[in-house]
């Protein structure tokens, strides 16, 4: 039996949620856990909204699914392990409803050595009407050498939620569009535009950490940077003043990230009257050493 299944609900909440800064920031809640299955909920919050009229941002839902899918793998391990996202495909079936929490459910499909394959769905309470569905592949490693059960009794540092900086009134027209998106501001996203080419920047904050032991950025936060940069590049290319609707995000994680600013650049691969396909690369110190890449697809509205 997985040690994760022996934990009390409070211990599981501490292990999966409270010990991970970005999970705390987003307000995730561990609901249930069984061998090969898990549920984590993402409550409604204005800070996670896609706009003043919309539901939870796709980036927040992607973070939920990434966290959930990586965690469910541990329910099939006979000792404490850690998992890392290799690739994750997300299809956004319908926009989230404003004011509604999102339920995330995941299952392990198969484990083959150091590889684990998962499937997940995000919905508003009816799994037959999904907001998003995903399939993922995760690497599984030995634990960091400590005793996680003993660490559950140690006090955690007090988590102080990060507060977005005030909106810059002198920002570019493109940046003002993203400043109006609560979730974009929470992620510290900036869109720099130079001769039609966008460089996305995610200003580092301690709330973006996904692995508190290795001090690496959360995969969901990196996914948000990639998606937001793709949207910014598409808008710069098309001249649109409204955000496109994301319907597909294919993520590939290549290297461990550092607790520092991250950047992204996007290239429009295809643009028709209805659809757009972009390839995006995220990096930190060196663009030639990417930490993640993604194919991002939008429907133009």
C-alpha cells in the first residue's frame, strides 16, 4: 500500500497542498485519495478569473490538473517517491462558469518502470460535462532521502499569500489587456513587444514554487507563462484587442527550473480565419536551454 493512503485527511492536505506554495496561493483542497485515484478541488476566487466576466482561468485549471496528475501517481507507489511532469496534453472543452469551483479528478492508467501515465478531468460537479480533460506522462524518482512521515509533524513556515503589484498606468496597450486579467497579474506576467515579436516574462515570486525541496517553479505556473505568451503573440500578429479562446495545450517539460524569472517566446505556425496554432518556448538564463515547450491552439472569437 502507498504510504500516501495511510495519512489522515489533515496529513494528506499538508503533504499535497500546504507544503506547496502555488497550491496554497490558488487555494486548492485535497478531497479524496484512493489507490490509483485522487480528487483535488479548486475553489472559485476572483484572483483566478480569466476576466471580470469569466470563470476560472485556463492557466489555473492547468495548474490544478498538473498538480493532481503528478500527485495521483504517488498512490501507486509502495514508498514515498517524487514525480515530475514530462508531458501533459490538455483539451479545454468549455469555459469555466463564473463563480463556480472546479473539481479535479485523476487516475493512473499505467506505470512502466520510471514512467507513469495518467488521465484527468476538471468539471463543475458533473463529470459528463467537463471543463477540461487531459492525459499526461510523468517521471517517477526515489524520494529526496528524508522521512516524509516524520516531516509531517514539523511546523510549516507561515504562508503569506502574494499580492499583485498595482497596475502600471503607463503600460503598453497589449500589457493593459493582460493587466485586466486577474490570473495574469497573479502570475506576474508581462508582455514585452518589439517589432511585432513578444517576449513573455513571469516575474518570480515565492508563491510560484512547485517543489519546495528543490525550489523549482511549478509546472502549472510555467504552463501559464507559455499560454499567456502565445495569446500575446497571436494578438500582436492579428491586431486583435480581445483574448482568443484556448482549446488545446500540449506541454513538454525539458529541464528543472530555478527560483528566478522565466521568459517565453512564441511563433505563429498557422493562422486561419477561425484557428491559430503557435509553438512556444520557455527559458530562464539561456534561450538555447529551454525549460519547457508547448504547442498552443486557439479558436478565434
